[in-house]
């Protein structure tokens, strides 16, 4: 079984901590990617010589957690699912319940069966070496995408729910795998890129192929604004202006470094302007008025903090929240989108503006984020 190198420090914040043969491990979330390297100040990152960049697919995060239930290898009926191996499917934040609607995935039995079959095959490939201990579980991370391809020669499929319409990939739903985590108790180790891709290929998964491998400088300087490479994989005709969202960058050998925010895995994203998660706004004059509202911000750089909050609330972040939860319809579902948006803005504000917000009361800041997110979502609903 191929695993990440033993000298890699592990991030355990979202690692599985409980486990049973019947229900498997608790959910383990995929870590958030950063858009820059400022958290990783120091010489360590410069010592990593081999990097890889892949096209970033604009879809919905989907993962499959696989574990052994014990017993002999057997199937449920002719061509049915293996009974000795458990497989759970999850969106960004939690496992999907049986039959739960998530971009119409529940209405795609062939895709669901293919994912299950490939996940079990990958598990078998990892564990065919009897000299290597079998992990408690593995998690296969990837992206659910597609459902939209507006080309005159490609008719739309009936009752298909698109993940998004900013980048066209395929008329039907697809899944692309990009990472494998090996889970043992509180330990969560990602496999090295080449090892994971070899397993994906052997198991029949579509996987993220490299656009470029090279030094950190070469990979980070890869020119954005290129046509998406994904439709050609399915033999589809090109669409003018169908640009890739961006790229994902990481070392070929999975690595985690200690930062001022704690241990962080080295994985980054770069996106074209269309998919920016920040708005360009005129800078404030950095003064506070004498209104009662502004008095609450006394002693802080209130105007600048409010500016940063406003700049971070964008259509793209709302769409990101939707891909994590599913297309909202009811008031309660929109509240979930708002909650996700608030958390995203809060985390980004703290990560990018540590010095600016250090004297600001957390409750005051959170109330401002919630207020602005609520207003923005109401405006968004009217526009779309």
C-alpha cells in the first residue's frame, strides 16, 4: 500500500476520531486551499523542489470514504455492491443521507454505482500487499461537475441539474478525483500525487492530470486564462471563451508546514479574475463619523474593517456556498447558504487581515459580517 511519506506532519483538525465497522469513520472535511503563500514565511517552502499544477474544476466538492466491514468478499446479488467494504459519499461539510438530493446525484444510479465500484477497487488495490497494515479508512476527494454544455451540436439532457454554468464541461454529471487521505484514528495523511494518481487510474476513476510539473516558480507562474482542458477528455467540441477557473498547486510529495496559524498543508489555488472571491472597491477615507453606530467601533480601524468585509462578500463566494450545500429553494436552505458565507468571510478576514482586526471585538465584527452577508444574499436572490 502506498502512503504519504512518514516525515510529513499531519493536520488533525478535521480528522476522523471515532469508528465502527458498521457505520465507518466520522466525516473528515477537505482542508481549505489558500490563494497565496504568505502564511508560509520561512525557508522551508523554498526547499521543496518538485511541484505540480492541475486545472481547478469549478464544481461541488464530493468525497467517498471507504473502510472494511470485515468478513469474506461477497456481493449483494448478481453484480451488486460488495458487502465486506463500506462506502459513504459526502459533500463538502457532511455525509449525504441515502436518497438525499444534491444536484440530482440521487437520480444518477449509474454514476453512483460506478463511484462505489471504483472506490472498492481502489481499496483493494491499496490493500493487496499483505505485509502492509490496512488503514481504518481512506477518503477519496474529488469534484462533482457538469450537467451543462451549451454547444449547438450537443443537445441538453432532460431533467439534468447543472452544478454551475460559468464553465462548461459536460452535458451530464461527472466526478474527477484529486486526493486520497489515509485515516487511522486522529492521523490523516495525504498520499503523494503520483501514488494517488496511479491508484485512481487503476481503479477506473477520472483524475486531475498535471498541466505542468517543475519548480515552485515555474508552477506558480503558469499562465491563467487558458481554455478548459476537461471537455476534450470526453471528446466534446470546444466552446469559444470557455476558460478554466484556474489551477491547483501542490508539491509532488505531500507536505505540511508549521505556520503562525498552526500546521497547514501545502496546497494553493490561483483563479482568473472572473472567479475572484474579492471585489475591487474604492478605499475608505479612514475616519469615523460621530453616529451612534460608529461609536461602537471606537479604538479600531472601523472603516477599513468594514471595507474588507464588503470586499470579501461576492457572487463567487455565494456560489461556493451553494456548491457545498446544494441549490437552495426554501428560506431555511437560504439560511444555510448565509451561514456558510458568513463562515467563509470570517475565516478569510482573519487569515488575511490579522493585524487590522487584532483590536476589534469579535462580536462586533461578526455582527457586521452577518448584516452585510444578509443584505448581499437578498440582493443576490433578486438578481439570479
